[in-house]
């Protein structure tokens, strides 16, 4: 009699190492990770890691941290464009071809958000640069911080918030959400003015600081986190419209613990997410992972802004006189 056939070898899921059911979204994956990735992309989910954003993802732990699981999906190469065959029916394919069209309502939303961003935040090319030299005294290695610096740091927030608020119907949940996201927006905006060749940041009054100057100005250990985040933004090549939409998404975010009606805030955020998804896909159609990577940056921003709030508490003892209003506001809404 002929020998029995060799046992079938099942490929592992590239994400969690469970048994793969085939190639889904471009990589070998199990049914669980396939479904998780599909839901995350279709619903534009923004997850949060409660640890160090490097959780182990395997068959046992994959459901413990959605942020790290989605990050692992992208790392192994999963993408919406990688799905072929029975996973997408003809109807779904036809619908997908029309997904990159902005409806008149979304086009108007994009126009208004982009204009609000440009009116409240001049681009790097519009600013004149001046360094921080003789105008600042140095005691040892500690820079004496001009009070104007902190005004320029948290610039634009009181202007941008009512502008974004005007895009939606009156809603108390919206007001609460806008109050919570200001620090993240300021950090995002500052990081778009990073110049890698000189390793400097430029503020709205033209003040340009090196990494060392920012550290000595009061940022302290927060400095390297801010510069690292700025460097990670560079490959995304965000334009003013994308930065404005990301800022609005940060301001109106429904998964903050302090919100009383998070579901209502999520519904307010949905058109902003859809507008950014479509705009980003139309601008860079050959880079389908740009939009999900933008959303992952929101989680990074939260971590930095939380540490920024902690740093601001320390600064209360280091800056003489009353704290600037926006620093106080950040302390009350970390």
C-alpha cells in the first residue's frame, strides 16, 4: 500500500501566530485578525494602549490591546488594497471605487476646516525666523524663559476651538470634548514646524529653538519625545488640510474618560474622520496606509500631551508670577 500523505502544514497568522485561514489583506492571517482588521479600517477606529505601545500579540493576548494588535497588522503588511478574491464581492469592489469621492457636504467641511487652520496657524514659510540668543539670560545651564515664549507655545487654541465648534450643531458634549483636546492640537501644530536639517522648532512669532534650547526652556525630559514625534510626522508629508482635519479630530474625540456622552461626540467626529480618509486617499492614492498611520499618531499625541501636563505642573514652580492663561487651562484639562 502507498504511504499515507504527509500531514498538512498550516501556515501561522503573521499577526498572532494562530493557524492561518489563508491570505487576507495581503498577508497570511487567521479569521480573528482578518475580522479585527476589517472592522478597524471600516469604522476608522482609534485605539489606546494603556502600557508602553509594545504589547506582545499572540493567540492568547491578541484581545488585550487593540492598539498594539492593529499596529502589528500594519507592521506585517496588512492593507485594505491587499484583499482579493472572495473576501470582496463585486458589489463591494464597485462601491470601493467610489469611496474616494468627496460628497458636497464633506467637501465643504474640508474647505472650512482647512481655512480655519490656515487662518489660526501660519505655515513655516510665512514666518520670519529669529533665534533665542542674547535676549535670554542663562544661569548655569538653565535658560531664563521669556513669558512671551509660553504665549507662542499654546497659540491658536482659543481661536481654533470656536471655529471648529461652529462646524457642528450646538451640543454640550461637543463643548466638553473641545476643552479636552487643546494640548494635543498645540503639540501637533508645533511639530509640523520641525526643521530636521537644523533640528529646530519654529513658533508662530518666528522664534526658532534648537533641541537644547527647548530642553533648557522648560521642556526638560519632554523634549526628546516631542522631537521624536515631529520626526515621525515627516514621512506622512501632511499638508495644511490634513493637519487641520487631524487637529479637529483631536479636539472632537469621543473616547476620553471624562466625557459625559462619548457616543454623541463620536457621531460628531465621524464626518471629520471620513473627510480625512477620502482627502488623504485622493491626495496620495498609492499610499493606502497613510490614513491609518495618521490615526495612530493621535494616540502618540495623547501620551505626549499627558506628559506635557505633568511637566506644566512642575513649571508652575519655575515660572515667576502668575501662570499664562493657556498653561493654566492645560493644567485643568490634561
